[in-house]
């Protein structure tokens, strides 16, 4: 997944780090200038489905095992957990126009054997 910042100057992507094991679904978020340049790792732990806040200051993402919504500053730093929904798989994050809420879809995870 790729998300472009509101000012169109940065891109956040989800990708598996080099050396990741085959079959490991873990992705991390990376930021790079839209005009090209050095890629910078944004998240230290599993993250997917990035979405920029309308003001471009935060990036919301689905973290961990897919059941949390978190945010991280665009320049990196500590992530903040907004919500956790055990037993679900969250996707399709979208910020409200003024950046006060995050909408998402979720489905129930099948029971693990």
C-alpha cells in the first residue's frame, strides 16, 4: 500500500524489510520524498494500511496483528495506539476532513487452530 502526503511531497509505503523470512506477513512503514531520494524507516514494528492526516502531521496505520489503529508523527517517533478491536482484522483507514476521527472497516478473524 502507498499513501501520498496532503502536500504531495512525501510518500509512505508498506514493505517487508530486507532479510524478512518468506511467508512472514510483517510489513513496516517507510517514508520517502515524492521527488526521489533516501527512504527512511518510519515504524519499528509491524504496520500496514497507512493513511495521512489531513494536515500531514500524523500517519494512521493498522498495527500489530491487524487489530489496532495507531498513529505516528510523520517524522517518526513513538506510535500512539488509538484503539484495539480483538478478534478483528482492520483495513481501509480514512481520516475525517478535519482530522478528528479515523474511519475504518473491520472483519472478524476466523478462529485459530
